[in-house]
């Protein structure tokens, strides 16, 4: 039976059941035999129509887009509603470049400078009216020297902190009023200038990069001999299973355990949605890269791979910092240059900052660390330090 006859037969059975008075004219017009009431079709016409209407409703609901202003990316600096895909669409404005060093801060330390940053640090002042010490907090550009008796040195005022014997290679803070530092994966709490160890993590090789989750729920770290980014659940009044460990792989395939590089640095995007992972210790001649991932443990997709143009160095760890608008990164090099790299992979600027003859006495060209700060006029500047024992401020 043809499809046309099948449809006519379904209609004839329907009319015979519900409208018998019009059945005969329909049979004459369609030239089909009268339906047999003892053998109704399955499914019948009414069932087919209801099924079709139900499917149309499903299709219509699938096509509905609910517009929610709270879910749309908000471009007011709060980063509300931004997803990882929105972040990766950010573009570096055409006129944004890094031109060179504007000024230098000297005399911070007689030894090499390892890290630079800006933070609210404890400040001690002697109050002559009361003949007492006043301890407060102030925002300052800070750096750590490489001497054995390490401490935070401030470029804005001295002394800011009494020296403490800590590893100055990498430190991170989280949770305002609840400062923590990672020292070779010893997690310590700092309160009133006192260090208290709260947890210790045993690792198989050198820990290289550390980062706190923007919500202070996880500590993230990498080691030189591993292809994994490790997450450690931090204690919280509302969190069960503190110190729980999760991992995600830097390799494209989750079952690939090959270690072809090490991730030596981590930088959190201003939105808090993605992290930049800077590679080094490459095997097979590959150059330095920046891998972009979502910040959550479950976000395993590699969002971007940016080539820095540097081959890396066996003795110098790479460093990077995001621009305040999240559209690009500043990266360091072992030969005195700072690079400005967009999310599309374009190297917009590569400028000699450290070790240049015209900036004073010739010295080592190694750039050890960099940090981007926002200025009062809405612009930004780059603080950088190296083995020339100076803080250079560039734009």
C-alpha cells in the first residue's frame, strides 16, 4: 500500500469511528474500500497527530533562548557572567604596546632580586608622641632578594617586615585577612607576623608553581617531573574532605602519561575564570609555551596554546603577568627582554628592559620576575626585577 493510501485509510477509520455520516462521501472521493472496524490501525490517526504535536513542542522549546541580563558578560570590571569562552574572545587593542623602561628603583638590595609584586604589607612606625611602635598595613611595591636571610623589601617604605627565613622563589596569598604562604609545599598561616604550619605535602620532585583558587577553595601546584596540575582542597567551615587531592593532565589525551615538559609558572586571569600555565624544561627542542585552561579541576579542555618565542633557560625560571583587562600577558626572558603577548598568540612588543647599557652599569640580563599594576589614570605599568638588582618600571 502506498503512503497516500495509508494516510487515506487512517482517515477513513477515524471517520468511521467519530463521523460515520461523512464516511461514504470520503470513500467515493478517495476511491478506497470501506475500513474494517474489527482491524483498527495501530497507531491510529489521533495518536499520530498527538505524537507529532508533542514533538513540535519539544523542538520549539529547544529553540528557545532565555535572555538573562545577569548571565550575559558584564563589562564593568566585575567579570560577572563571564565564561571561559568569553574570556578567550578578548582582543588586545591595536594601540596597546610596551615601549620601554620609564624609571628604575635602586638600592633595594645588594643581592639579586627574585620576585616582585604589590601588596598590603605590615608597616611599623615609631610614634614619637606616645613613644611606641604602631603596626598597620600599607600598599607597597615589594621584592624578595636572594640572600640567605630573606624578607619582603618594600620600594615604598623601609623597613616593612622583619626578615624571615623563607624561600623567595614563589609565594602566593589568598583570602583577605587570612594570609598563607607556600614554602616548598609547607602550607603556613601568617598572623601578626608569625608563621604557623597547618599542613605539609610530600612530593616526589621539586615543586615549581603554586596558585590559590580565586575562591580560596583549592591550592594548585605543579612539580617538575609530572604532567599533572594538582589541586588540594583547603579547609573551610563549609567544606568536607579538606586536603582532598584532584588532578588534571596537561597532555591533550587524559590517558597520556608522557612528560615532555614541565609547567614552571601559573598565573590567574583577572576574571578568575582561566589560568595561564607557562612551560619549561622542554624535551625534544620545543620552545616555551603558555597553555590556557579553565580554573576548575573539572575543566580539562586546553583553551589556547601561546608560543612565547623564547627557548627557555636551564637555570632561569620563566615568569608572566596578565594585563588588568585580561587581553594579554607580559612574559620574562633570560636575555633582558619583556614580551607583550595577546590571547591570539601575537607578540605585540618585545622590549629590552634589564641589562641595557644606557640604563646604568652593565650587569646580568636575566629578568627574574614581573608584575603588572594598575595606575590611577586607568592605565597599567610593569614592575620587573632581575639579577641587575633593580626594579624597572615599564610601559
